[in-house]
């Protein structure tokens, strides 16, 4: 059987000796920085060096891409988005949301090794050791390797290692007519009535205690129960009481204003870049709203924003169109 080093050498075109040398030093070849979280605080992102990322992408192609992922896991999957995650909870029933604490950093090399041995994915101890070095980061000042937020391979590893958890939770809560999905570290449960959700937290705790790997904990500060009275949101999208999924009133109003300002040439390059991204988000989650913007501002304005090449320097040219009255 071809070793992982030889397989990666064939995939990347590198010499086997170079591949092994990069793998052995991969845990310290990361650049770490922090970005604001969606709510509050900062999120630590660790980007692997170019040569490490190349080998991680190679490992995705030859090994990780085909690992089984449970249907309840909706993040990092081709052809799926946050809308797919939210749509499974559409309706007017109550929602329970839970969150893993330090999700990626809690997954360690021994979890990967246990998975490889249990599934016979890898049987050679050298292959297991070298892939562990390639897949996990050692933060500066620490001796502990962990899964990095920012490595292209991390999503595949996390979804594979959570397969048993997702399966156990799905089967357990289904007995009470509860629907479960997991988007990365966000766990969402929905049911026809609040009483159906009564035992879900207990089920999650018991399942986590019984897992051989990985060892995860729930961030109970983020556990919330939401009913139709207070507005239900799942992975940033609003669940309407008529069973639809929406980007929400506030986002629509902000987008409407930004498109109007763009039509007047009043947005700078950074604002246009943000608007272009938000239009893409809205189009994937609620395409009918984009059609309303087209009717309001015209096809040409929307098309120019969607295809706008953001310049590196200087003031961006105006996207001019007849301005409707607000």
C-alpha cells in the first residue's frame, strides 16, 4: 500500500523527502490573527503556510473528501448553505439552540488517531502520526496540538469525527419528534411543541459523556429557547411563521439603503465589497428579495454591483442609474 507521504508526493508533485519534512514541521507553520466575532469578542484564525496548505489540500483530495458525514451536519458541504440548515427547522414551532465551547481547538490528534484505528481509515502508525502533524496546529507557547480554525482540512476532520455524535443525537431526539441539525459548532433543535424539547439538553450531555472521541463541552451561556413570539433565527436567518426562511427585516432595509447609495456613486471600495457580499448572501438565502431590488433599482444597477471589480486604490467609479424616491 502506498504511504501517505508517497501519495501526497504524487498529488502535489513534490519530492517525498520534502513532503515528509513539511509534515513534520507543519504544526508550527501557521500565522495567527484575530477577527471580531459576529456577536462580541474576537475569534482566533490560524492560517497555515502555503506549503502546509498545499499538502492539506492534497490530503483532502486523496483521503478526507470521501469521509462519511452525517446528514445532520450541514456546514462545509458542497451544494449546501446556511439556508439548507435553517430550512429544516422552518415552521412555527419552538427552537432550542446550543453551542459547543472552543469547538475546533477541543479536537486533538488523539481523537484523529482513535478515529483512524476505529474505522481502519489508516492502519500504519507512521501515517497516523504524520497526518496528525499535518492536520493539527501547535499554538505559540503551547505544547498541545489542536485543530486550527483557518486550515482547509479542519472542516472535513471535524465533520468526520462528529459522525457518531450526530447519529446518536438524531436518533435519540427523533423519538420526541425533534429535528436536529449541526452547523459547525451550532446545534439546532426544533419541534412542534415546547414539551418535545424538554429532554434535549439532558440527551446532549449524556451523549457527550459517552463519546470515546472527541471530548467536547457545551457552552451553556449560549443555550437559548425561542418561540414564534420572540422571533426565531437559525444560523443568522429568520424563520417566518408561515414556514419560510428570510434574511430578516433589518438586513433588507440595510441592503435597500446601500443599493440606493451605490446607484448614486456614494459607496467607497470597502462598502461596495461588503454590499457585493451581502447581495450574494441574500441571493442564496432569499432570492426573491433580489428580484424586488431589481424591480426597484433596475437590472443594470444590481448586475454592476454583483460583478463589481473592487479596485485596490483610488475612488471607485459610480454605479449610476435613475434614482427612485425612497
